[in-house]
């Protein structure tokens, strides 16, 4: 459990985090979304006590980070910027961290195995690819087998296999009852990974809700459905107020209902679904619509088509 | 790369599992700092340079002295201090150990390791203290071994043609052991500067500037001012510690601090740098 109350942080003139309050609960993956420069990394540093808030307070399991008796056994963090000496081996980096919190040496081997770095553990971290560096960061986060985990842009630099691996890891960590906060500027990534989202822009809270609700809120939320019972489902969905465009071969393009709502309606109507996919384009739109007033550096208004379905 | 184990972060994780009693503390931090110090190549290389500086320069200086002794005039023989000659590498040794002290701290900032370090142990003063203790012990052992080695080797090379010293003679043991202590404290001073300045190049420049450039600048001032100020310069204090002929030396005059008073002044500088470093570490964002 992470609780932020009225957090504010400024760097000189720039207000990085602005009276931000949110909660991150255990047992689910919470996506931390916002455009670049929205204050995600700053907020993570505030949670970890690396930066000091100008006002407000953030606690982990009811305590400020500084008061945790064994920080690494309670909170694990992958920070966006690399934090490894390039001349030190992965093994020695992890060992030095483990020693600070009296974590046994055997755990270092375990986490190296977990992230698949065992064979290169003695190599200097400076020789690692971006993806290997991310894996090393994840290993460091897992060292103390903590109940609270923070991942800042964890899929950066990973290949598709690595991205899938991180996704599975995050979900299984949450399924074990841990608190998992994952930042990303990619809405599409969060749509498949997160259960809940905290959206910020310009350091302010924009939304804090289940992923499905966020998608439904998007005025143009489009879901593609493919089913052998297209006609029957079309009738059911229409009764719920959805707008439907039927293509050939049993494909429906549905707006006005979330994917999860459509799936549940199909189940109760006894209709099998062959495909149920929220369309990535519209997910990005939902996100852009939410954050359109808080993008730090906007493209010239005339240089970019307005977001479809935007209220203004 | 094998990722088959994904999804099995721990065999027996439970959110309610008990956290061990107590809290993280100096024992673990000291071990971690020792691991960090010995696991980077720059430590090894800087130590090699320190050995070459202290023992190597001492050996060359004494060997050359021995070879030229019989051809040298009275000017060269007058005031000859075999102990000081064998410790001629102390000057460069201070720079080498200063590099080691700077790197031990500044590498944390330049690599970003400082964030991992402070996330693992948020008590920043305690982290600095443990780092200082580990570095200090390594520097102390190294420095004492080197100054005694430089002395013994130097006297062996002088022996035969030239007056030489033994540890039993007045002031010799103090000069040799004291030179090692000066090296140690200067290394710690450099570490403290790096905690304040946080950049390798900036900290090194400041260290070398205080050590070498400041005395040169002061020598451009009137003599009375020089006499009042030069005795507080680390380099002058170090040179005076490493000689058995007190009150003499390159910077001359009877205005020098006695060796141990000078050493106490060096300790004061070092403590000040470390305290300011600790205050800034706590105040600044990591």
C-alpha cells in the first residue's frame, strides 16, 4: 500500500508535482500514466525518499520511507535512470545492495536466475545492453522479496519477448498480493498490463480508476468483436445503448461499451467470442484526451489534427 | 536468455510474512561499502599508482642520492635527512590517494549508484560514515605499509655510501608512521570534498588546487603573510611530518607547526569537509 497525500515538489521555478494525492493498493497492477515530463519519475523518487517533497507526504505500508526498518525487504524499485557503476559486475552490484539489508548471498543467485542474467553475472554492467540493464534493475528490485514494488518504465529497451516477460512478472507479483506500481507513457502497454491506473499530467492527478472505466470514458472507445453469433450479440449490445458497425465475417465494431462489459454481455447471452479487442488507436486517444491540457511540450496546434471525439 | 522462471518470483512469498526484527545498520553497510570498494578496477589501479608514487619515487630518490653522494659538495650534504629522502614520494602519494578518495565517493554520483544506495539505506549520514570508515581503514593500512616499505627500501639503497637512518633514531619512527597517517587523512579529505562537490573532475580539481596551487598563490604575497599562512597548508604540514629535522624544509622559517599540531589541523580540515558533505547529502535530492 502506497499513500500519497498532497505531494508537492518544485525544482527551482518548475512545479514537478502539484498537490498530488493517490493510493496504490495491493493485489493489482497499478499503472502510473502520464506524458513525458508529467512528474512520474519525480513521484517515484519522492516515494523512495530520494527527493524531499516541498509539502505533503507519502507513506509505504503506513510509514515514510525513511522509517522503514529494512527498506529493501519492504520496497523494491526499478528506477528509470540506470543506477549501476559501469565497472562493477552485476553480481557484485547486487551483493553490495543485499548486504545493506542483511539479505543472504543465496538470494543474489536467485534473483539473477529469475531475470535470466546468471550467465553474465560476472560481466561488468557497463557492457550490458539496455535490456540487460533493465533486467538487472528488476533483479535489484526483487532482492528483498518485497511486498511493494515500483517499476519506472520497465519495458524500455526490451525486446518483445522481454516485454511479455515483464508483463507476466508484474501480473504474477500482483496476484501474490503485492502492491505493484508501474509507470509508463504508453497507454497501450498499460491497457494489457494494469488493472488500475493513476493518470497524471503536469504533476497533477487527472484520473484514478480501473482501466476499463478509463477506456469507457473515452468518447470514441472502439472495441472490435468477432463472433459466430453476430446478429444475436448485435441485438444484445444495441439494447445496452452501444453503437455498432457490422462488417462481414461476423466482425462488429462497437463503441459505447468497454471490452469487459461486452464480454460479460456475450457470456450472459450465451454467445461465443472469437475476438474481443479494444482498439489501440482509441486507447491512445483516451489517454491523449485526458492529458491534452497537460502535455509539457505541445506540437503546434495547427500541426496536428485534433483528437477524434474530443469534446471541444 | 532463459526466462522460463518468470512468474515465480519467490517460492513462499506471503504479504503477511514477518519482517526480521531490528533494522538495517552499520554492520551490513560496512560490508556493502567494502564490497563496492573492492569490486571496481579503478580502486586497484589507483592503489598501484599510489605504490609507485610512494615506494617508487622514494627508491629512485635514495638511489640517485647514493650514486652522487661522493661527488656532491658540502651544500648537498648539509642538512641531509635520509628519512625525508626515502619519503620523497609522499608528495605524489597524496595526489594518488586523493584520486582514490574522490573516486570512492564521486563514482556513486556519476554512475547513479547513489540512488540504489540511498534507497537501500535512507540514513545518509550513516552511509557516509560507513563509507568513510571502510575507505579510511583501507587507506590507513595501505599508507602505513607503503611509508614503512619506502623507508626500509630507501635506507637499504643509501647504506654503504651515504648516511642512513634507523627507526630507533629520534624522530624517525614519527616521521615514517606520521607520513602514513598524513596520506590516510588526505585521502579522507578528498572523499569529503567529493561528497560536497559530487563530480569527479570538480572534486579532483579542488583537491589538487588546495594541495598544490594555493601554496603557490600564497608565495606571491608578502613574506610576513606567507609565514602566517603557509604553515596551515596541507603540503607544508605533510613535508614537515616526514622530516626528522624540524623547523627546516623548503618552506623554511621557525613558523612551522609542530608535526602533531599540523596533523591535528589536517584532521580538522578533513572533519570539516566530511561534516559539510554529510549536511549537503541530507539536504540535497539524490
